[in-house]
C-alpha cells in the first residue's frame, strides 16, 4: 500500500484521525455553531422561500464569469454596513479566504508577520511563493513591534486572529495601533469572534471600538456563528480591487452558493436584531464555565489542558458515553492536548453546567 508506513506511524503516535457521522442524539458541545443558528428553522425556511421565488438556485460560475448575483452583492453591502468597511467579497470558505489574502498580498520584497498560533490555512499560505515570513510569539505585541521596527520590507503585512481557535483567547488590542505606527497592513481572522463579541456582536473591531482604516482587513467565516457556509473578506475598496484581480480562490472558484449567501444574510439580520438577548446568553455561559471549571473565556471556546494525546481521547470518549460531544484536540495541532468545549447557545445552561461538572470530575 502506498502510505501504509505513514498511517502506521500516525496510529502509533496516537495522532490518527477518522470521520464519524454526526449523531443528533448527543448534546453538541464540539461544533463551532456558536449561536445555534444551524438549528434555526425560521432562518432556513425564509431562505428557501426567497430562493424558490427566483429564476435560478445555483451561482453557476465564478464571481468574474457570470457568477456574481444580486444576492451576493446585497450581502456584501450588508456586511460592510454592519462592520464599517468600504468593500466586501464573499467566497467559499475561511480556509480559501486565508489562502486568497496571504498568497496574493505578500509579494516580492514584502514581509509577513504572523502570530505563531494563526490558523493552519494561513500557515500553509505563508509557505507558498517563497515569501518572507516571521512568526512572532503568541499575542506578544512587544516582539511584533520590534520585528516591524527592524524590517526594511517594501510592504509589511501582519496576520492575527480575533479569537484564537484553540486557546480561545482574544487578540491584544494594541495590534491596531502598532500596525498604524509602522504602516502595516493588518489581517484579522475573525472566524471565531464574528458573531460572538462586541457591542453589535460583529467581532474584535466592534469589541475594541476601532475606527476602520485603509490598512485593515477583516476576514470571517459563515459556517460558525452564522450557521451557514462560506466566508467573507472586508477591506478598503483599493485592497478589494486588488484581491479581485490577483487572489486565485476568488478568481478561479465557483462563487458561493445562493442558498448559503441568503442564509448568512438572514443570520446577520437576526444577530443584529437580537444582539442584546444573544449577549446575555453568551455571558451566562461564560459565567458557568468560570464557576465550574475556573476558566475565564473571552468568547465561547473553553480549552481544558490535558497534555496527553491518549488521555484526551479517553476523556472525550467517556464524555461521549455520557451523552456529550466535545473536541479532543491533540498535538501537533496544539502545543499540549486539550479538551475543546464550545459553550454553544443551542444547548441549555443547565446542560452546560452538567457537562462542566462531569468534565471536572473525569479530569481529576
């Protein structure tokens, strides 16, 4: 067999992965459906009703070859209005969005500065085209500033996450001022913060009350808090124009499906309309995690450090037997193996508390 030795090595190191069909009879504290909108039938039915009245139901082509529909344009404009950016582009996934941004923005003579815990999609993109890249210690703004200060690059590009997907911690707000001072383009991956934090629940720009500037780029996913699928990039009109002309995942991929776009647009409206209720529900779950596990979380990701690839799977499976789904994240995805608990709004506070109590007991 072609890869028998490699698969055997993964199994021996307890890093082997496999797919399991989702079971709806287990309490989901593992997925990134933060607000529970993937279960909201009203949003689904409203989307289907609108789409059924239209002459087509597929985007049919790329954004640049007859695949850009009014549905896409309306949603992009709504995202810009809600987040304060000039221009928006929607595309197939957060993974593709990171490839699009980093592969196209970092040119010869430029330098990329990336948080060491940035998402794997961004790390992959940083290895393309022999680009010059520096990884700085996680959330270490002093180190980032020193790197920017000493760089003689033509353009400086910084990449951080709003809320980090595994640690669940918030980006240091100083990154905005530092990037302004050194005229650096700032990419903020808001996959896990958009829809979860901020006065309007729009993410870290909203949370820190940042005035949007031409050097800022916001990327977010639609398959998490928005309960749909796809991603968006928000930026100045100038950068959006450049991306449309250079970013391969935008140019050469079929545009986002009309259903996913409409569903995400309906979700955006829902989040903005119900933000005060949603914020209270988020705060209740943050408090439960703190009371039962002693962990203060910024969003809805609670990482519980286990530190052993075998043990973390044993704990995950024991919780599954009790009726709870959580993530068992192993090295090298994380520095130390963790149980990744998502305090989703689709699950009640009572069930979350029960899970936390069981987790604390099993961990001991």
